[in-house]
C-alpha cells in the first residue's frame, strides 16, 4: 500500500508538528481541527518552525517554508479526510472526545485507510474497538517537539497486524524517525514512567520539599537530563499531564497514579505551562 496523503486530526502543538514533519518529507497533508482560529494558529506555528529550522540548518537546496506549507490543506471538515491513506489523530486526552472522532473517521475514510492514535495513555485496543478496522489501527506516540525528535513509540493493539506496523514504520522512516514497537498497555512505556515521575515531582513542590527550580536542577545536574520533570510538564501542558495521570489511575486502579492536588488546582486556574504563558515557570519573563 502506497501512502501519499496523510490526514492529521488535531492542530494543536503535536498535530502541527506532525503535519510539518510530513509535509517536509514531500507528503500531502490534510490538517483538520474544529475552528479556523485553531488552524490559523497552527499555520503560524508551522511557519515559525520552518523558519527556525532554516536559520539553524543551512541545507543547500532546502525548500522555502511556503513550498512546504503548500502541501498542507487546512480544514474544519472531517469529511475532507476521505482521500487519506493514513490518518494520525492528535486530539485531547479525553475518551469521550476520541471515541466521537474515531466513529466519525471510520464512516468517512476508505476501509483500507490506517488509523494511528497519537495518545498518551488510552488503550489502542479500546480505540480500535470504536472502528470497523481494528487490524489497521495502531498507536504512534510522537515526542514533543515532533520535528526535532528522532524516535517515536509505536504501539501494537490486540488486533494490529504486522503489515500495519510495517507500513507505519516505513512512513516514520520517510520523515526521519525510528520506531520502537511496544505492546498495548495504559501509558505504554514512556508515559507510564514519565507521568508518574512528573506527578511525583509536583508532589514534592506541593509538600514544600523543594521549589520547582531545584527539583529540575537536580535532574539536569545529577542525571544529565536536558529538561527537568517540571519543565517537561510545562512543555507538554499541565492539562494533558492531568488527563494522562487520571487516565492511568482509572485504567490501572493503582493508587500510585493519584493526581497531585497542586496539579489539579493549577489546571483549574488555567496555569497550563508554555501554552498559557505560565505554569511552574513564567514564560513572559523566561525560565527562572
């Protein structure tokens, strides 16, 4: 099966990054979200990302940002995804939202189209059950920022076929990414570990053990991490962190995933990290 046209559902930070990476690889992309405002913001972020790469990667003969953008169609209409050979979904981590999307996609897209869920914790087997194409459903967990990360976590659902995994692996290779295949389990490998780490780091701030800056400094200075867990939380978005940790708590029925009250309070207050301008750090003045 030749993959020529990719549908990307969700034009937030992750969806925009996925669309950019695909378009840079010469693929036709249909980027869909709910409003023109969201899509306009995504277009601006993609332009910014392309210009940034152009500044720091002087590649002879590299395409101009406008040429890459010309391969991305922006739409609010889910039906516009009908021609897609492969669809990558990046919607918010809410089961009721994702279920509605997949049931609609299953009606709109051709039976042979492959669906890939870019989800943090939701079971790929559950997602596949919302469709009539379970063998052609898998998970691809991209890392943020997508254009700069060389690896993605690929998740095999209960019914996912080896052919589906092969096609998806080839697609990732085309955009310069390796795939590490893991089996389906809530949170998979990366987020089952990462969300627990981030949540525990927030508990340390909540309990007054250390301020956010010192928690992060310890991880960077002692363990060589490029970012501390709380800087990472701000980058991902504290609302996404909360949805993910609650999802793990509910799916695994394990008290160690109980969300920190401070995390819940910050999300309620709209302190979501970089995307809102303030989280554990104030991004109007730079990192502290």
